[in-house]
């Protein structure tokens, strides 16, 4: 038997014509996934929900981008389906607090101090403000000597 698409998935015989499995990924997290055979083509049903980067022909990195479900199909060089995986992107509820102000939602990560952790579904203002601040902070470290900021 060969290794199956998800390390957590139940073993499936490698002779199956289309390997199927479910994979749950946390939003903004990546999971390492071993394919049962080498893939030459990877197709993501909805790239706004999940993304795949290939480490090599047998190893995929699946990243949760937004909440929801999609699928990923891997095809070998002969055109045979190697894997057909349903990917569910879920929230990271560990140390996360959702604050509701009327119909406005703000998500905070409390590890150990609470700070904004924008996710899809947060109010537009809170989401954009948090991302803008994070972008500015990230830009501080990229300036060379003598460059202003």
C-alpha cells in the first residue's frame, strides 16, 4: 500500500482508480500532504478557499485561505486521477474571541494579550485597519540603511 493523500486519512488501496479523502485545514494554516503517486497537474476547485503548493511531485502543501469547502484533484502524467480530496477550511477557535457589536464582528487572538486577528466575516473597517497596520509593521523591517519611513 502507498501513502494516501492525507496523513490523517484512513488507508486506501493504491489500486483504487480515484483516491478520495477529506482534509480539514485551519484558516491561515498549512498542512503537509503526501500523495499516493506522483502528480503532474493539481486543480483547486475554488482557489479563494484553499491553495496548493507542490513541494515535489508527491508532496503538497495545502493552505486554508477562507472559510468554506472546495476540492483538489491531482492528476498523473498519464491523465489518471491520483487524488480527489474535499478540503474544508475551518476557523481556529483556539485562543480566538469573536466580539459582536450590533451587526459588526471583530475577531481577536488572545495569546496571551488580545489583539486583532482579522478573518473573513469581520467588519470591513476592522479587517482593513488590522491588515493595514500589519502591512506597515512588516514594511518597517524591509527598509535599507538611510531609507526613510
